[in-house]
C-alpha cells in the first residue's frame, strides 16, 4: 500500500512556503533600501517594466550603466539568484533533475554550462540575452546554480566600479553580495531532537549510521 505520512506534512510544507516568501520579500526590501540610500533610484522607486534586465546584464560587462540601470541589474540578480546545494562539497559532475534537466520541461544546469562554454559567453546574463524571447529554450525554463549568478555579480561589479568608485566599494560589495542578495541562513541544528540512550541515560543515542549501530542491526 501507500507509505503512511505524518498528519503534519501539509502544515510543514505550507509553513516552508510562507518562510521562503517572507525571506524573499525581506531581501527585496533590504536591497531597495540600499539602492535608494546610495542614489541608484533617482525617482525613489524602481520602474522595472521599462528595462530589459537581460540586455542590461550583458551591457554591464562592457559599458557604463546609468544608476537606475544598475538598480535593475542588482534587483534582477536578487530575484533570480539560483539554486544553492546544502551539501558540504560541490561536485561539478553531479547528476539529477537539476543538472540533467527534465524531459519536456526545464533545462538542466549541465546543458546551460556547456552552451555558455561552446559560445564563449563570459556570464550567464550575457548568454540568456543572446536567446530570442521566442527561442524554444526560454530564458526562465532552466535550472541555475547560485555560483553562476554570484560569479556574474562580481564581474559586473568589477567593471562598473570604475564609473562609481565612491559607491561600489569593497565594503558595499560585501554588504550587497553577502548580506543581502546571496545571504543564506545556516542550517538549523537538529541535535536537540536526539533522545537519550535507553541503557546509558546520561548519553545521547548512537546515530543509526554509526558502524556500531549498523552492526547491532545486522546481529538482530
């Protein structure tokens, strides 16, 4: 039969959605406040619909951007910051739906990387800008790694700093990059969920993955 699920599964999923939405809105507000404080929003607000963010992301590598254009680029990177794995090591040869893509659906990370390399595109934004809006491989129908977005952020910042040396400082780079756009909370510890040992009450239970626990299971 079907695997039994906890009654709290639906509530847990809904709670996770609410948290992600709240944190996304929080990052957006922090970024807009920083942009406004540093003069990148001349009119006080950002009219995102007047610009093509992909075109600006490509242009930012070779030409000076106007203050509001920089705001559009940073806002767009904040909205599309990519996937970040919780694994402690990054394996460039990873597989799975994110890397291999979904048949008839989103394009995988590996295919995007290969296309960028084959066509000598320096950043993801420049590559996506090269695709027509009517292109069968649509700009948004693909999985992306956060490392790709972060690398593009640094390259754009490195080029634009010559035009705004007093604002695009190393200190502000750390603020925008590490504390706003790419900020990631550390995983919450679950050590408190481990109960005490049945036989040694002053010690925690042995992890099921521990060799001694595995041996115990095999001998049962």
